[in-house]
């Protein structure tokens, strides 16, 4: 059960990443591409959090109870990092959406195939 | 305390800057600075040295040493003599052109480069000066803005290929020898592995031979020589190309001296000979005097390359002698053609005609140069050719001698063509008011002509420094006489007898033919010719100009079908198409780029075993 | 002043002139006889030259035309001076030891260049066309000629003619010692004489005699003088190089006459080549023989 | 005595960036002036720090008092310090160049300076940080501000370029993040020094996987082929000085990160081979494509990629000479390519189409700018006596000492291509008649001064390379001496672990 | 003892001897008479035995052979050619046409008497003259040369105005280059 959960989480993370990549590579709609990026990020974040997770572990706060079960304490670092990463991902998404708006105004389309002024 | 060598460069660089500033202010001031600067550098070169002057320093961890060897002194002297003359000529030739400041700046820089090359006793400063010379000459080549893309880029491409071949050789020497001093390289070179020796040798040879316009690598030369202002081309063809010869001499005689490289010597000698022959053929079919001279320069450089590549005592002597002579007569010729261009506005040999009576002194200097070029006794050119043939005979290069002798004979064709087309033939009313070239242009031409005449009888004045310089190349006891040529088998040519005899007979016959019927000998215009009674109209010019050597062209047509130019063009076009294709990689599609990332990533994953040796 | 040298030079030139003129006359006579004519007397050329010198007026189109014939005569006599006329110094030695074969090859062009310039100045298109053809043809025949001479120079390690003559006193005529070189040389020599079929340079009816078409009177006279001297000089050179020279004047005349008759007779029965045809001819069989001669020489020395 | 601490490299610009709108509210011109002071201070501090710094005494700053490996630390070693100083000085110059930013409105100017400050922060942060995750954060700061800067102009296709940049950049960050995650699972730390020490414990296969992820991720910033699709678009669409920022800072930071990863963390022999191969491919393809460009700035962008390829090649030799050459190249490329972009900005601004073919006769119209462009072109193709020559020479010498004759030949043949396209431009500038008279916007005084300063640096380093070689030698030693780095950051750790 | 005058005479004799035996003929062969030149020159009659040979250009020629009628157009050319020849030079009028116009005597565009326009030394009668006649004409010319009587060229020089006048009468558009004779 625990394995199933672990692998399930990992599997979900990888699935999300692949989904994101698929969206970015295949979808022609700029918004969908941005969504794809977000999904990709989410997958990564999930993976990161999952790594730090220990089944049945405690919060990484030093307390007398925690000290005796030090092995059971989940790793705090990934969690901290994921928070940062989420913020960054949010920033990127925001910029991306702003750009999409700009692109739509400029080109009157959000089909990426039609936005190819710069090439070669 | 300033080093005298450093001062020499400083004078040149200062002149460059000052002449730029001077020309920004007024042309006269600029011209004065140019002439004064050029001559003071030259005078300083000849009188200012307490030999042997040396200047050694370290730059970026490389030992560098400046000093004139007796061998490089010859070439430096060549530059120092030719360049002030060309600059003097230039003050008049370039009168009224735009951006003179830039022109003279680059002119001085390329002189600086040449002097620097000859004084560099280490490869690093040699290369630096080499490149300075190259780019400054490039800027002059495209200075007039004609065919900038074609000619300028071609020149730069080939210069770059040459320079980079040189650079590669230099870094390999650095690796093998651990020092960039030329002397060290000579000393340790024999200890290097043979294949590396070979590679270094070939690279250096390619580097140097591009500047001296050897056959498969010559295509830059015709355009570059004919497109730059003639005052510069005099130096370009006369002195700058000799820097390649200088380097070839060093490489062939000092570096590849072990005797295992005879094949390379042979290849280069043959390349030089074929250069000569083909360039001569191309010169023959040109209709523009500049182009003709440009090809002729290539041809003449071919002889010199042959001489250097053969590498016997006499051939080296011949090569250096020819190099000096070529500087004199080709410099003179380019100046003369420049004078024609200046006065008539064209050098198209089918248009300009009958200038002999308008520009007699220009004609005289052209004639003298052409005689020297065609190696007809009793002028200096013959001496060099004679020595070259003798050295080839003595070193048993029989078929080589045939090739270059044929080229030499064919050179008469273009020699005559240039004299005939520009100066002889019927006079054109259009050119009625042409005047002789101004004095600053004439003086250098006359001086060089006198030099050519003197060397015809007394080549010894050149043999002295040459013999001196050849000591540096390892030929210690070079025999020379003031005016007696002796070959390996003891056969000799006494130049004094030759000149005396020719002079005497010429004068006697001249007196005879001038005095005979003197009263009833009269001059008639070139319109008064026997044309089966037909009377040519004033504007009809009957001079035979177009397709002058058509029969000869027909005879040699099989070898002219595919030019080196067209081969390079094909390569260039092919590469361009390929590059254009590569360009489409950047398709402009953002998703595509993202896909590249993924593909690259996947590829790395797939190939990781190969890459990381798992 | 070295009066004996000057005397020798004068006598040599006069001899060469006389012989050359007579040879010219003989060739005209022979031509006439072959064409079933009586022909002019063999001294006809003397009369022609004399007449030309006695013309009372002359024109020139400028200095180069004035000087052109001078160059020609200078070159032809100079060639003569550096060729040993007779072996063993029996005749005037002149300047035999001051020049060698390579020098001579260039010296022989000197006059042509001068003539070409003179002809060029006239402004007559025919002259220029003639010069163009002449120079082109020269490149043609020089190749086998060079091959022949270089083969000999290489094989016997001598570039001076006196050296070659001495050598031939020991080993016999080079004509037999180096037969291929001889054939190449002879074929080239035919071209050098500018007789038919290689006379497109002077083609009288097509080009109005080509280069000399604007030369008349004394200029033409000087040119004819120079031509006859040059003919003799070339013959002597050929005889010296290939036929072992001559030890007395009679032998010399005999040998030169025989050699001279080859181009003459060949010419009489030949039509005219166009320029490129003649160039291709020279670069064909004669060059082939020259190359064979060269290989032979190479084989002999190694 | 000025307080000189590497922490200011991060803190000051970051703080200024966020406070700038406030300043702007107080007094409008402050928007331009304040960043100038910040950059000036950073540049000054760089000089102060660089005077003392030696390979054996890097300055290590512990942020918030946490000692490594627990806290984040900044390492100002000879190498990172050199790059950081370069970036900060370039930052100052670019500020000076764009001080009177195009006379556009308050908003644009504000955005511009904020983003400029952020880019500098991010780039310097990438260089200085000793923590891998921190590096990622700085990379993202750089990235986001770079996307925004690319799209700064509304009139151009900036948004398109920015979006492509973003798309690829997001992939890069994902990969780096994934790599960090994997790395963390393996070594359980994020401090680079400690990672380096613990790296040998990692299974080789995982190690390679992590490496590849890092390689691809940083390769995008380092403009490696085929990950460089964004480069020409971004360079050509961003404001002129920003292209210089990209060439001089962002790309440098990217290659720095890549090199750090390779040299410090992964002792994989194959990494160097891979770097060499990718360097060669990048260089060749970029230069070849540059040859066929019609737009000047795209051409420069491709040329920039080519130079990055050359830098990669130089780094891949893994010898002292190679690293020396590479750092020299980085320096030269930052200076020269910035000069080129800054001058190009003026050239292009005065043409209608921004194509090379429109540049006929600009040598007369804009003598100073054209001259400096020519100088830059001469320098970048490696003609003596300009600074580019020396770095190219050192690369060749390094390659020669590695017995890589083929690589030398390739580098040199590519240089020929480089010469062709640069000289095409020069010949158009100077040796063609101007087609028509368009009113020309002359460069302002401050930008002229900046460009002249850059030109002077090029010439003086070219004539007397020893000006800079001492610093570069120190930097080389510092990069190659991995143990020293670890020892200084984590005293005694190596012994404990081993 | 030979007087100075005698020596001059001897010199003149020798010169004339050479001149007479070396006649370079420039044939102006526009008329039908030109057909007789080839037989004269070739094997059957072989004029070369008298030292007569063809010249290609007027500069080299001694004898100008006018073979037949001259149209007003061709006269101009003939005058030009004649003036380009070197002294001493001789003219042979060949056939009746050159004497009195022959069968073209009343043609509107031919000249009747050549002698009016350029000095003719020897006329050869006949329409057309046979090679024998031609050769006899040449022999006559040789005789004149030896005797010094063939001085048409001198006559032309001395009476140039008169000749010019005659010439200009025929050639209406006198556009000849101004040769200094």
C-alpha cells in the first residue's frame, strides 16, 4: 500500500511532467502551452515534495518527540525549496500570460504557428 | 632612451596618425606630412642603425625579439626604398580623392606591418605585423569602392586562410619548441617528429605562399592588385607580396633544411612554375592594363617561388634578386599605368591609345620596366632569369625550366600588348590635350628606371647585400662579381661586354639612320598610313586592339576552359547553399525550438554510454 | 680602344651580311627554279637593299618607329657577336666567351621586341596584327626549341656554345649524339626562319606584309640588312650547336647552306598555316620529339 | 574604507530594483540616477575586491549567519570574482550608455532600469553563489527579467522573441530543477562544495543522468546548439543595450554555471568530450548561419553563439591553458560584443529595415559609431593588435598542446567565415556610397563615451595583454584548484568524508 | 683622278642601277588590266628576273601600276597612295584607259587622262596590254631610270599646285588629310 502510494505519487509526477511537455510541444494554442508549462512545473514540484516525504514521518520541527524519532522526520529542505519553486513558477506563468496578451494584440491570434516573424 | 628599431616603427605610426590628421585639415599639409614621414622613416632605416640593433621584450608570456637579420634586411630595404617613392607618387596621384586621411593612415600602417615583419625575430610579433599588414592592405584594396564585395572579400578570405594557416603553424611550433623565437624554432625543429615537421612546414608554406599569390591560392590577387589605387599597388605588388617570399625563404631554407622535404620543394616549385605559366596566359587575354599587370605580377612571383623552392645557392640568389627587381619594375609599371589612368581616366587598353607623344617619359619608364620584366638584356631583369635558369639546369629540373621558359617567352606577348595598346597605335583626338604626368609622379618612375638600367650592367650592387643576407640562410661563401655571371659549369656572361656592345652598335646605327637623308626624313601622323588608299575619318581609330591575341587564345583554349576562379565560385556557391540550408534549422517556431531541447536531451540519454563510457 | 676587336666585329658583320644576302638571293633563285621560272639573279637582294638605302625620302610615325630597325640590327649583330663563327678561334672571336645559350635566346628576342614596338607605333592595323601573330607564333616554336637546347645543355652540362663545340670535337656532332633534340630543334628552326608555312606574320597579300608595312626607304633597308645578318647568325648558331661548328669558312658555308635549304625548300612546297594551327603544330610533333630528347638526355646522365 | 562585501552585489541592486518606483514617485530623474550609483558602487567594490583577491584567499560570505553547508554562502574567488566584476563593470557601462533611455516615458524607463538591475543581480548571483538551488533561483531571476526585457518594446516582435525565450527557458529551469531534485536525493545537500566532495558516492548512471539534465539546462543559457533558438530572436528584438547585457552577462553567467558544474561537481571525463563536441557544433553552425544573415543584429547574435561555442571548446580542454584561454575569451567577448551591440544599436536605429544592405555609407554619416563598430569587428575576428587576437591565440595554443590539430583547423576555418561576414558589413559601412539621405540620430555624449571606453579597453588589452593576464591567471588557478575551493568553504570536510 | 662631280655621277649611276634593277611594284588593280599582272609575274613571263616584284604597301613600293581606268572615286585613293610612296617613285599607266580614257572616254565618272593628276612615267598601250607589252613597259622604265629621265616624282613636287588644281576639279569633296609632301 505504501509502495503503491509512493510509486503512485512518483508516477503521477512523471505523468504530469510528460503531460506538460506534450502540451508544450503539440498544442498550438499559446494559452494551452502556458498551461502545459504550469503542469510541467507542478509535476516537478510534486516530485520534489514526494522525495522528502517519509510515510508516517513527522513534521521537521525539533521537539523532544521528534528528536527520538529523528529518522522519521521528513526532510524539510525539499519543502522549502518547493515553495520557492512554486513562486518562481508562478512568476514565469505570469510573465508568459502577459506575453500571450501582448502577442494576441500584436498578431491577433494565439496560434503559435502563425507567430513566426522571426526566423532563420 | 628609445630603441632605434622602436623608433622606426614609431616614426611610421606617427606618420600614419599625423597624415590622417593632416589630411583632415588640408590636403597640402597632409601630403607634406606623408612625404616627410615616409622619407624620414626610410632615411632612419638606412642611417639610423648601429648594427645590430635589438629590441627584446615579453608580451603575454611570449618572448619577443626585434632585430634585422642580414636576410630580412634586404626585404626591409626593399620596402624602405619603394614605399617613400610610392608615397611621393601618391601625393600627386591621389590628388582630390576623398578620405585621403584614411588612405594614408592605412598606407603607413601596411608599411609598418612590412617593416615589422622583417624585423620580427619571433613568430608572435611576425604574425601581429602580418595581420596589421593584411587588414590595412584590405582597407586600401576596397578603398575605391569598386567591386567591394567580390574583390575585397576574396582578398580577405584568402588572406585570412593564409594568416590562419600561419597561425596554426605557429602554435604548433610553440607546442613543439616551447618558444616562439625564430632562431629557437630553427634550432629545435629537426628534433621534432617527422609528421609534425611536415604539417608545420606545409602550414607555414601555405600561409606565406598565399601572400605571394601562388597558383591555386592566387585568385585574390588580380582583383586586389587592380582595384587598389595604383600608388598602393606599386607597393602591394612590389613589396607586400615579397613578404610571402621572405617567409618562404625562411621556411624552405632554414626550417625544412633536413633534406627529407624535397618532395615539398618539388611541389612548390612546380606550383610556382604553373602559376607563372597560367598567370602569363591570363595576362595575355586581359584588356585592362591593371588586370594585365596584376596577372603579370602573379606570374613574376611564380618565378621567385620557383627559385626559393629549388633552394640551391644560385636559385636563392636568383629569387632574391628577382624579388628586388620585380619590386622595381612592377612598382614602376604600376606607377606608369597609374599615371596613364590619372591623365586619361582609363586603363582600358582598347580605349586608351597613342600616348607616346603625350607622355614620353611615362612611356620611357614603362618601356624600361617592360624590358626588365621580359628579361631582355641588357637590363637587370635578364640577370635574375639567367641565374634562375642556370640554377634549374644545375639542379636538374629540366621540365620545370621548360615551363617557366615558355612562360617567359609568352610574357613577351603581354609586354608588347601593354606598350602597344596604351602608348603606341593611332592617336585619338580625345586624348589630344593629355599632358605628361606631374613631377612627383615622374620622379619615382625615372629613378626606378635608372635603377633598372644600372642593374643591367652592374647587378653586383645588388649581389652584395644578397650575398650578405644569404649567410643568414646558411650559404656562407656566395661568389659574385660586379658584372660577370658565372654558372655552375663555369660558363659565363659578361654583362659589361653585352652592354658596351649593344650601346655602341645602337649608337652607331642610330647616327647612321638619323643622319641618312636627314632633310627628307619627316614625321607623319599616325593617321597617315597605307590603308589601301582609303582615308580614315578623324574619329576612326584603326588601331588593332580588340582580341589582340585571339589566335593565341584559340591555341591555348584547352587549358583556359576552367579557371581557378570558377572552381572557387562553385565551391563558394555550394557552401552558400549548404549554409542556407543549415540556416533553416532556426525555423522561427518556438515549439520547434522546445522540441530541439527535448530531442537533444533524449539524444544525450541515448548516447550516454558512448559519451561517458558507461 | 681595342681596335682589333672593332675590326673583327666589322668584318664579321660584313661577312654575315654578305652571306645572308646571298643566301636570300639563292633562296629566291631556288624558289624560282622550282616554280619553273628563271628568277632573279642571286645578288638581287643586294640591289634591293642598295635601292632602299638610296631612296631619297623617308617617313616615320614617331621615335619608336625610328628606333625599331635599330633594335633589330642591334639584336641581330649582337647575336652574331656571341656566336662563334668558326671553331678553334681561327676567325675573329669577337665576344664569343661573354655570352651563353640562355643569353642568346633572350638576345634574339630583343630585336623582335624592338621591331614590334616600331611596327606598333605606325598605327597601321596590319602591323599590329602581324606583330600579334608573330609573337604568338614565337611562343609556339620556342617550346620545342627550348626543349632541344635544354636537353643538350643538360646532357652535356654546358651552356656556352664554345663549350658545346669543344665537346663535339670529342664526341661528334650532337645531331647524332642527341638525335631527338636535333629533330625538335630543326623543326623549331623551320619556324624561326618564318618561311612558309609559318609566314603568316608577313602574309603579303593578306596583311600587306605585316609588321614592316609602314616601313620604307632606309628603314626597310636597315631591316633587310638586319634580317640577313640575323639569318646568318641563326644558321651559325644552329650549326654550332648541332653540327659541330665549322673549322673553316667553306665548311661553315656548306653546313649553313644545307641547313638553310631545309626551311626554304620545305616552305616552297607548303601552304600557309594559320597562327593557332602553327602554334598547335609546334606544340605537337616537335614538342613530342623535344620531350623524347629531354628524356633521352635524362636517361643518359642518370 | 568602503565596506566591501560580496553580499552587496546581491542586496543592493535587488533592493534598489524594488525601491525604484518609490524613488520615481519622489523625483522622476532619480529613476535614472539611482541605478547609476548602485552600479558605480558595485563597480568600485569590484575593483577594491579584485585588488586583494588571490586564488588562495577567496572571500566567503555566509548569508544570515548560517555556515555552509547549512546556509547559503557567496564565494568571491578569483574566478567568480573576476566574472562578477566583469558583469558589474559592464552593468555600469550599460547604465551609462542608456542613462538617457531613449527619451521614452516614465513607465518604460522605470521598467527598464528595474529589469536591468534584476538581470545584473541574477547574473552576479549565479556567479557568486555557492549553493546549487540558490543558483537556480538566480537563474530564474535572470530569466524572468530577461524575458521581460526582451519584450520591452511594444513596436517590435519583442513579445514573440520573449515567448520563445520563455518557452525554452522554462524547459531549462524544469530540467535544472529536476537535476537538483535528483542530486538532492543522492547526496542530500545543496551546497556545491559538499556536493563535490560527496559526488563520488553517487552511482555513475544517476550521476550521468543528473549531469545531462544540468548540461541541457545550463546549455540553454550558455547558448549551446541546438538549445539556442531563442538567441537570435531575443538579441535582435531586445533594446540595443539589452543585447549587450545578454551577450555580456546572461550568456556569461550561463557558461559560468555550466563550467562550475562540470569542473567542480562532476569529475566526468566524458563531460569534457561532450562539451568539446557541443562547442564545436555550436561554433560551426552558428558562424555558418551568421554568414547568411541579412539583419545586422541577428548576425551579431549568431556570431555571439559562435563565440560561446569557442569558449566551450576552450573550457573543454580541461587544462590550465584552456581555462585561461576560455576566461580570456569570456572577458573579450563581453567587452567586444557589448561594443558591437551598442554601436549596432545606433546603426540599426537609423535604418529603415535593420538590414545589412541598408548600411551603405554609414561610415560618413556616423563616423564615430562606424569606426567603433569596425574596431569591434576587427577585434572579434581576432585581428591583431586588438584584444580578440590574444584570446584566440591562447585557445589555439591550448588546443595545440592537447594535440587537437583538427580542432585548430576547425576554429580557424570558422574564423575565416567570421571574417567574411564582419568584413562584409565593414565594407558596406565605409566603401559604399550612401543610398539616400535619412536624418541621422547622433549618439548622445554619454553613450559615445561608453563606446569609446570599450574601444580603448579593446586596444589597450590588444597592445598590452599583460594588463589583464594576471587576473585571468589567478582566475584559472582558482577554477582548477577544486580542493582549495572546498577546503576554504568547508574546512576539514573533505578529510571527514574521505 | 675622279672629279668630285664625277664621283657624284658615279654614285648616281650606282644608285640608278640599283633602282632600275629593283622595282617593287604596287599594282593598283581596279581596272580589267589587272588580270594581266599575274601572268606577268608568274612562271611564263617571270618578271622577277628583271628584279620586279610585288610590294604590299605604298611605303615599300617604287612603282605604282595603274591598271586601267580610274573612276573619280578611285582617283582619290590613287593620289593618296602615290603621295605615300617614297621618292624616287614611278608611275606606269597601264592600258588605253589611262592614256585617253579608252572605251570609257565619255563616261561621266571616269577620268580620261591620268597624266593630268599624277605624273606618269611610262604608258603601256593596249586594251588590254599583253604581258610582253607590260614587260617592255617596265624595261622602258628601267631605261629611263638609268638615264635619270624617270623624274615624274620631281615634276609632281615642283608643280604640285597645278596637279592639285586638276585633282580638285575631279574630286569635288576634297577631304584629303593635309599631308606635308
